[in-house]
C-alpha cells in the first residue's frame, strides 16, 4: 500500500472513530489545544539560546513543531471533510 493510500485509510479510520465516539466539538477542542501548544513552544523555545546553539536540539525542536503542525492539519482536514 502506497503512502497516499495509507493516509486515506488512516483518515477514513480516524473519521469513523470520530463519528462514532466524538462530535465535531471534540475535534474543534483538539485543534484549539494543538494550536495553543504550538504557540507556547514557539514563544518559549524558538529563540532560546540553548536551542539555538545546539544543532541536535534545533532538529528535535523543529521535529516537535512539525509533528504538532502535521497533527493539526490532519485533524483539520477531517473536520473540513465534515463541513
């Protein structure tokens, strides 16, 4: 199974779970909390001298931001499909 097919399957499964167990309000709540965490990380660590001086820390920090952003986009796309 290719990456695109895996993503679509994952999206379908996630949407089924959300439809069965949670409503749109829960998705909105999760999106809001992810957004808050992204902002918090960026405010607290983006210009932090320890992060800026260590390449590995920069990579890990960036991966954390990217991962949360990807989660936000994933849940947002599920939410948009319901609209």
